[in-house]
């Protein structure tokens, strides 16, 4: 299998790359950064942006399967930046896939494409896209997902979209480090009553889902043109899980509460202030963060199980141990 992983040096992308290498696949990545350790492992690295069609053509040439993982992720930033990377970038990859008759295109989407700030309980893929989005990230990921799905079958390219929810694990540079730093500074607050459930996805399970979907992405199977929620399949009480993590890392647990309404109002305020002042760093709270931390959002993974045999083989407890081991090794090496 000749594969291209866009964003293959990133958090999720790198696990997809490693699992492909373990299956003896030929792996090329396309990313703006330089990843010499991946080159050492036999990965061909094309350095450039998905916004540059010529670079994208170069990356897609002679490939049979594309894992499109590159994205602008985050809770804050100008809409234009999210739109360019997530929508135009995805369009560029799709065009090259069609031009080169690439057989399979697996899109790393996100459960947030369906999220409008209300409780979602065991939601499945029949859930419509919301009318309004709480962040440019989710809006542009939803736009890109629709492009991917409508491209299915054109020029014989088969497409599908995976929607993992809250990916975590070793090498995460965003969610877990941010959480631990906030806890260290004793700035964390339980938003709402602290009883809300959430689904989470251990990163190696999320990556495996991509490989399984790719295997099943062929004509005659139900996968082409479909979306799939991906999680651990076992929701956690969000704030209990956070506190378990904090205990594991010997950090003070979070006990103080902030009401969900107050957190939302602060999110609105911070967003206005940051927009007015053109601040590009992440605000302490946004509307999306306030809602995500105080509502229940759980998703059914039945469709992924039925259509391509997804099974979250690494449990949450095992994932947490792997995270801890990774963290202590990192501390020793610095
Ligand atoms: N983390 C989560 O909880 C989560 C949940 C659901 C879905 N997802 C999806 O999973 C995918 C990977 O997310 P992640 O958490 O692994 O984020 P990440 O570590 O930031 O990975 C994204 C990668 O995309 C690359 N990239 C960004 N802009 C690019 C551009 N213009 N051209 C080429 N490459 C570009 C970046 O590499 P360079 O800087 O080297 O270019 C980056 O490493 C994304 O599509 C995201 O929407 C993530």
C-alpha cells in the first residue's frame, strides 16, 4: 500500500504513520514542518503546505490511499485561517486525488461537526449538522467533511470521514498539557455540576480506526460516502476523569465550581475582547469550551463496529498508564 498522511508529523497523524509502517506500508507525509526522525524510519517527507496545489500534486503522485489529517486545530483564531487550511486545503487534496485517480481518501473529521452546545446522548451519525457553530474550527471541519463526502465516487475516488471525540494520549501537545498546566496553576474550575458525561478517544485507537476504515473502503462495502463517530465506547464522567488524571500526575484535584451560565458568559466576553484586540493566543474560556466542559456528549460507535470492525482495544485505564509512562520518560530526558 502506498500511502500519504497529511499532517503526518502531528499528534494523531504520527500514530497513523507508525501503524502503517508496522504493516509494512510505504508512507509519505505532507507537512510544513521537518520531521527527521520520521525520515530515519523510512518515511518520505514532503515539506510544504496543503494550500499549495503544486506541492499537493507532488505529494499525491503515485499514491493509492490518502489519510487527510492535516488541519488547523484549536479553539480560537481568525475564521479565515481555519477556512483556508481546513476547507481550501481539503479541496486541494481532493482535486489531486481525483486527478491522480487515488482509490481511497480517509478524512480525519471531528465529532464537533455536529455540536451546537447542547447535550448529545449516544448520538449517532443520523444527527444533522447544526445551524450554528460555536467555533470556526467545527464550522470549517463540517464544511470540509461535506466536501469529502460529496466527492465520494468521483473519478473513482472512494471517501469516508471519521469523527473521533477528544483524542488524548502520549505526545499530545494540546489538551492534556493545557489541562495539567492549568491544574498546576490552580486555575481549573469544574464547569457546571460536574456530573456531565463525555466520550474520549485514546490516540492509538483513533489511529487504528483510520487503518480499519481504509481497509474496508472499497466498492460494495457500506463505508464509501459515510461518516463514523470514534470513541473509547465507554463514556466517562468528565470531571471525575480529569481528577483521575490529575491524581495520576500528582497534581491537585479540581474541586471549585463555576456555573455553566457564568462560564458561557465569560466565554462570550473573552471572545469579544480577543476579537476586538486581534489577540491570537487562546482565551482562558470560549463559548465552545464552556459548553463542552459542562454538557454531556456521548456518541454511538456501533456503525464503525458494524461497517469496519472498529474495536477500541486499548482501554482508558491502559491508555492512562501509557500516558504516565511517556510523561515520566520525557521528564527524565529533559
Ligand atoms: N486532537 C483531537 O482531540 C481531535 C479530535 C477530533 C478530530 N481531530 C482531527 O485530527 C486531525 C489531527 O489533529 P491533531 O490533534 O493531531 O492536531 P495536530 O497535532 O496539530 O496535527 C495537525 C497537523 O497538520 C499539519 N498542518 C497544519 N496546517 C498544515 C498545512 N497548511 N499544510 C500541511 N500540513 C499542515 C501540522 O503539521 P505542520 O505544522 O508540520 O504543518 C500538524 O502537525 C485533525 O484533522 C483534527 O481536526 C483531532
